[in-house]
C-alpha cells in the first residue's frame, strides 16, 4: 500500500519521486537533511507558520533566519528574502543583522553559509515561488517547499510542493486529506529520494536488512495509513470541492463585513486548508474567541508567530516587534470552524455569533 500510495501521489501531482513518511514534519526533516543542512548553517524561512517548519532546521543544529511576510498573501516576502540572502553572502555585520539576537555579534571565525530557502504555502495559498526560485538558482541553494497545508494547491499551473528541489506534504486529520498521521516527501532528484528512503527506515540501504549505512529514523508510514491515504487520494477532487463550497458559504455570509478581512488564500490556485479571517485591529480578538467558545463554537488563534514561542524566545532572544507583519497577522487572525460537513445553517450560526461577539467587544 505504501508503494501504491507513492505511485498514485507522483502521478497525481507530477513529481518523479514520492516517499511516504510518518508525518509532515518527518518529510520536512528529511528534505533538510537531503539538502545537506548541518551545524551552524542558515536556512531562510518564515516566522508565520506552524512551528515544525523552523524546528526541522534546529534538528540539524542549523539556524532558521526569519524573514517577514507579505501582508496580503501572508507568505514569506521574496524581496526581503533577497535582502537577507544578499546580506548573508556579504557576511560580516550585514549578515549578523539577520541572525537571531542571541547569535549577534557572532564570535565565529568561519562565515555562516546559506544552505536552503524554506518557504511555506500558508493556509493553502502558494508562496510566490518564481522570485524565490530565481534567487535560489543565482545563489545555488535549494528551495524546500513546506506544502503541508497545500495539498491540491497550484502555482502558475504546477502543483505546489513539486517546484522546489524537494517538498513536504502532511496528512494530519485537519488537512485536505488524511492518513491519521503521515506525510509525503517529494522530489525530482533520485539521489535525494534515495537518501529519504534510507533515512525513513533507520538508514538501511536497499536489501541489506540489518546493515545501516546512515544514522536513520523510524519515519515509516505504516501499511494501514497508506491504504487510507490511497483511498483518500482517489477522492481528492471531491474533498477539495467540498472544502471550497464550505469556504464559499462563509464568503457569502461575511462579504462586505467592514470589520472582517477575508481569507488571504482566496486566490487563484489555492486549496482550502483552514478558514482564517483577520479581525479589525481595534477588536479584542481573544475576547471574541472566548465569547464564541461560550456558545460552543471552537476557534483558533492561527498562527502565533514562531519567533515569539517560548522556546525560540529563550533560545534566540526574540522579542515582539522584530517581525511586525507576521505579529500583526498573528494578533488578528482567527480560524473559524472548517470541515467538509459543515452545513449552511451552521455557517450562518457561526457568522452571526461572530458578528455579535465583535459588536460586544
Ligand atoms: C505549515 C506546516 N508545516 C509542517 C507541519 C507538520 O506536519 P505534521 O503535523 O504532519 O508533522 C504542519 C502541520 O501540521 C504545517 O501546517
């Protein structure tokens, strides 16, 4: 079933190699290893994401370099990525300015190397890949796409996740399709795929069953989960269409609401992962969430930026104000209930409750 799922995935999304693994995080981690990211290296990524997209860089003892986002798409801003990458290439003080506070000034003698660029397709909308790919090719560094939220997303007609040197998809139950837990590492590079296949299975190579070439992991996807993934993939168009129709119900009921900013992902090629709106900055978002919770309507503050999470603050000295666009999005964003079986009445109930809660705060 694992092989059948991988083959079906490659055929559907147009990639040479698909390697099924136990989570989206595992897929991203294998991509970071395949890219050769290691001690002290730098990886440019976004602070406005799920924490795993930066954690995988730390797993390899490298340093995530956060770059603020575009306020409209909420994805990493390619112009700032270029600024950061060029500053890192120049080295010295220019490069140090992009390092986390606790690593500036650096006492390292050897300059730090930019080892990869890791954009995230936030909420199912593709990051602007063309300028990132052009920059990466000029600097000769790989792009690793975090497509964990972007199953079915396209960027200029190509499947998100298949455009960079490697991509990672996730199949946690909140995703467009699920395997319970699971993920897929994709690449057109046979060498990278071979590394990923070996590392997901304790570093074994080919048929030498108990002889490991590398320090590997148990990142295998089990047969039952693969069977579920295979069946879900066969229904993916129906699943995506159902999500789009629930999003359309929300859009109809919230249209023109002057205190609600519609989802950043309502854009060509996007695939609906979550329904996140941004509330007017003068509204107390957390109080709105509490009022909705009192009515039995669960919502999430999605995302709290990565650099402000306790581990990152303590380890790297990050503070508020360092990535203002990501922070503003993090303060205003609210993920409304979203799944394929929401009815029109439920969506109306949620939108009316949201409107009432905003009036009361
Ligand atoms: C952007 C992003 N990256 C990585 C992950 C990690 O995926 P998983 O939970 O399958 O490990 C997730 C999701 O959960 C995600 O949303």
